[in-house]
C-alpha cells in the first residue's frame, strides 16, 4: 500500500493544457475520487500517475520515491479501465492471472492466487468462461480481479462503472467500497458522477479545466464549497446563486443584500465593494411570508420524499427543496427564508468562496 | 401466433420472403457459375490432348490424358520413328506417352525452379510487407508522430500512379545495384509496392482495437513490444490475414516487373507461363497445366485464411 504525492503536475498537448500545476497528497489507504466534467483533466492526471502518459512538468511520488519517468510496469500500480479491457482471446481465469504471468510467476502459484481473488469477488464459478459471455457486472468484477491479483501498491480506476446501467452501478458502488474496506488499498477513482464520488470516497478532488478546485471529504465539498464551480457542480439541483453588489468587513454577521439585511455566518475577511454572490443550497430554503426575498412560484418537481420548487425572484430563478407534503400553487407569490448559518458567499470575479465562519479552512487545489 | 403477428411477418423488413430468397440464391449461383467456369475449363484443358484442346466445337467430353502435365515438366526432342524403335523399351509411363508422339524426354523443364521462385518471392515479400506494415501501422495508430498525416499521405501517394510507370528508372537502378534477376531484388520491389497498402489497411484494423488492452498489459508488467505481440497482434489477426492475402495476390500475379527484371535465375511463374506457348507449337494443355498449378497456392492460402477474410474485408462496417 502506498501514499501518492503529486507535485506541480502539468500536462500539455501541443497548444492545449490538460492539467495545470496541481499539487496534492493521497494518503495511504485512502479512497480518493477525482471528480469533474469531461475534459477537466482528471483522466489525464490518473494516466500520468499510472505511467501511461508522461507529464510535461512536475513530479509524481509513490511512497516518497520519485516515479515520474518510470515505466508503467515498474510502478506496481493496477489500472481498471472504463471498458474493462478484458482480453477477448483469454477466458476469465487467464485474464485474472495475466498480470502474474507477465511477472513470470509459476503456474501453480498463479492458479492459487487466481482462485483466491475469484473467491473474494465471488466469481469462482466463472473462471473458465469466455469473457464475451459475461454480464456487465461480472466483467467489472473480472477487471477488478485482474487489478487485485497482483496486490499492487495502489489501484487506479478510470470511470470503472461508466459502462454499467444505473441500477447495477449503485450495487457495484457498494461492492467497491466494501472491497476497499477489506483490502485497504490506496485507490484513485476518476468519475464525472458526483453520486459515485460522494458515496464511496474518503476524499474528493473536484477538478475543472485542468485545475483542482477543491480537495476535501464529501461533506466538506458539499457543505463548504471552495468555489462557485464546486458549488454548482456538486448537488442536484446545484447551489443557488443570488447576485448582489457590496463590500464586506471582517467580523460582520450580516450583509446588505440589495435593500435588506441578511444574516450570514461571521465574515473573516475584508472586501472592497465588488460583485458578489450569495450561495444557498435548495434544502436551506424555507417558504415564509416574512422572508427577505420574494418571488413567484414557477414550477414544482415531485421527487417522492421531497419536491423541488422553482421560484422566480428579482435576482434570478431559485430552486428550493421542500417536503413533498408542502402544498405549492404555481403562480403564487411567496417569501423565501434562508438558513443563515449555512449560507456561502462568493466573489463573482474570481469565483472563489469568501472566508466565513462556516467556510474557514477549506483546502484549495 | 395471432393474426396480426402473421401479417407482420408477411411484410417483415428483416426477413426476406421465400421468393426473394430463391431469386437471390439463383443470382449467386449464376454469378458463381460465370466466375468458376473459366477456371474449370482451364483445369479440364490441362487433361486434354493437343487436338482436343483446340477442337471446334469445343469438347466437353474427352479422353483425359496427362500429356499436358508431362509436357509442362519436361523438355523433349523430336526423333525419327526408326531411332525410337532402336531405343531400349521405355522405363516409365511418361517415357511411353512421349514416344507415341515421336519424341524423347531430354530433361526436366524449368517449371519447378520458376514455381519455387514464385513461392519464395510471393510469400517473402508478403511477409515483409505485412511485418513492416504492422509495425508502421501500430506506430501511426498509437503514438504522437510529428506530421503523421503528411507521412501517411506520402505513403499512400506511392500508390497513386501505376507502379509500371516507374519501370524504366527501377530497371536502371536495379542494374546499377546488381539486383536484376535476383530473388532479393524482386522481394524488395514487391514489398515496397505492398507496404503502403499494408500500412493503410492495418492502421484501420489497429485503430479499432481499444488502446486500453495494451495499456492494461503495460501496467501489468509487459513492455511495449511484448504488449504488441501478446495482446494487440492476436486481436489484429483478422486484419493481418486480409492484408496478407491482398499482398500475396499482388506479388503472386505481378507480370510487368517480372518480365522486365527477371529472365533466368529469379524468373517467376507469370512471365514463364507465356513462354511455354512458344515451345514447339501452341501447347495449350501444358499452358493450362501450368495455370492450374499456379492458382493452387493462392486458393489454398485463401481457403486457410477464409474465416478471417470475410470479417476482414468488411471490417468497420459493423461494430461487434
């Protein structure tokens, strides 16, 4: 098992920069998710860690050893691909045993290790099947088996559940996390699906345009987003942004939001007057006649336990998550009340979160 | 089955009606007959006597004889009946056959060495072209090569004019290099012509193989070359087989360069066969026998690789 450290890692292809200067450490035994939209550089970063791509600049350290320019095979890392990459000309057992065969291990030992791995993944009965006959989930298990059999220092997974259907993905999420808890291997998991990242990861790195925007636990990333991008990318529906213009003073517990005063978590930095955004999660909005912001109900989306109500206000459209029992009339004018201690403030110019009592100590990439 | 379901099969867009099927089958058989008939005629002519071969109207029923084959494999001299009568009795059936026509066998003909030349040059150049083509195609498919598109176009451009257009320069060049009438020279020439086709065809096939396969092998401990050999090649077999057949057919049948550049030692079958016609009258059965012999290796090679070929030629049309 290993700690992975990334230092100022940069990768450009011709004119295009895929990854720019990120630095972070993945602790031993952590399930680390890299989350972001497509093209954000998460897969490129992963491929550089694996040694399938060479960085333009920067360093990759495995347990303190600089492996930046080592061959993939010399890094003792396993990679699980989105397309599983099972060799069609080999059966399940041969596929799982392949990495050991590459290392030149004795045939008997290979067989034992393959058996053991298959038992762990509950696919012993499939060992002599053709890979083309397997279901998506079983293919995924075989791909995992091929990664596990070598007992590598770390697992790298590139959207391993991307090719599965939604129902199965959920099941495999549970299995993957369970597996991680049993073998405690450092895992780097790349996904664009926030639910996968939130449900499995110990740490999430949210990436955007080649930069790491924030690294934190799922709770931190959700509750205290470091930037408007993170706040917008995570959560469904995403955080609402209400624009206003104003200055901030350290120690204040309220802001002038247009014509009213709004209570916010204690502000920890001084700011000259600039375009700002008030960030509020849909579940932190209540309907109240005395609410600071007023608007007209535009629509409601029923989700079973809750409903998402969209309200047109003077500052833009706002989504609120209400209990499904609340009765809402479309076209009705209502007041919105925000949970003061959960509000976030952002600088629109830079997109960065403004330091407040609740958003203190957020780690940027 | 319900009435609605029955009706829907009658107008099915997936399943052809029996009449359409019969019509399509008939067309296929007709086409097969048209293409196979000349081949069968050649095979039959090889077993005819010289007079049967040129009989008019053509003879479909005839008395088979091995004279054509005997004539193909031997060189004969014409003798007077008196001389032949004085000879000791014939030792073999083919001696006897030849003496009936007032001739004696003077020695073996050049057909065997010419055939061996064809085999060595044909398969040698095919192997080289496919080998080089696979390596180049893999590189073009997987690595970031500066000016890759221009290089690929350059490779293709070597096929944009008929190779014979450069016959004279090549002849002069070969003469300087002492490559005329050598097997090596012919192998190099056919390889040069085929390699561009091989690169383009194989690049298509290798592009279709997800890179993840070899990347998985790289992570698991293989070197790039091992990954190519153990992971990529087994999956590219279809493409390699199809490419090999195309290359072999070209170098096997090539006539113009063979006539120009070979005359003795390295002469292949295509320039040799017309040579037979000139020897002592128009010996069509011997020509037919040579042609039959000439077609056999290609047919065998194609039959051996046919299960790859069908998928190979239509590659990319349907994703697995």
